């Protein structure tokens, strides 16, 4: 039997479905974490594909492209759909990491980094704390369920082999990436402003009391004020994460509509 004759029907649909599902396990928060073994992620993607295959297969019959090159292009397009969903979710958590870097630079922890097992990279101390807290809240509020629901919904919005990205997609991805800096600055603004006022006060103190070693006094004071403001900020940070997650789900829908 010819290879493409075998691919027609259910086999073609399942392979394309598995490719799209695998895309979300490459970069999305929690599902794409580096500390999760690759075999476990691959097995989870396979199990999830088997679970939703009857639903997707009922949407219509899928005919495989007539050549190996066209089929490879179809697989790339399907993995891009899953990757885009994970990328939009990853952007929100990247903004949290950026906010932590800004806070660390202001407080005085810029040289203190810890190993992040989810990305395998060195991350700032406060950024690691804020990121892990965001992941916990993301799981507690069933954000990962919403992410999987968005993946299932993508098969209704963009059926297999019917992705047609518009010209607005690059601009949309650029706007999402720009949002990293805006959201990060919003989160870090209270600590940054508190440290700015502290530095102004220390500057005035240095002018009025020249005999005071301002460098000895300034660094511990910055750490103390920065950590105090961060502790007061945590309840508002949790409420702000609710806004970030709602925006995340809206951005996923916008990104999928751009692929229709």
C-alpha cells in the first residue's frame, strides 16, 4: 500500500492533531518546563491526542497532501498553531521575570541569581520568587485547563490543514512581545519608585552629613525598604495576576483568529 494512501483518513488526522498538540509542550508555562522529562511530555501529548481525537475527527474528514513536501509543510503549520498558543502564554510569564530583574537591580540583588529548573537558566532572586508564585496561582486557578481548552477550541476555529495566517500576525506577535516590557514595568513600578525616593533621601542626607558613609548605610537600607515594599505589594500582585491571566486567555483567542 502506498504511504499516502495509508495516510488518508484517520491516520492523517491523528498525526496532524498530535503535531499541533506537541507544539504547546515546547514553550508554554508548566507544560513546556525543562525540568519535566521529554519522554513524559511526549507521552502526555500522545495521551491527550488520543483523548481528543474522536472530537476532532468528528469535525470532518482530513485528506493528506499529495506529496511528502506538502505533508511536511502541513506538519510545520500545525506545530506552529500549538507553538503560538504556548508562546502567548509564555509572554505573560516572561513579563514577570522581567519585573523581577528590574526589582533586583533596584534593591541590590543584581549579582544574586538562582538556577531556574523550568528554563535551565540563571534567573534573578526576586524574579524567581514572583515567577514560581505566578505558576502556583496559574495551576490553582486551573489556568492550565484553560490553556488546554484553548488548544481544543483551536481545532474548531482552525480545522486541520486550513491555517491561513493574515498579514496582521507579525504585527500581533510584535505587540505581544512589546507587552512584556509594559507589564514588567507595571509590576516593578512600586518597588522602583520606593527605591528612587530612598536614593533621593540618601542624597540629601549625604549633603547634610558629609561625615556619614552613605555607601555603608545605603545598601542595607535599599534592601530593607525594597523587601518591605515587596511584602506589602504581594496581595496586590496576586490581584494583578488575575488581570494578567485574563489578558492571556484573550490574547490566545486573538492569536487564533489571526490564523483563520
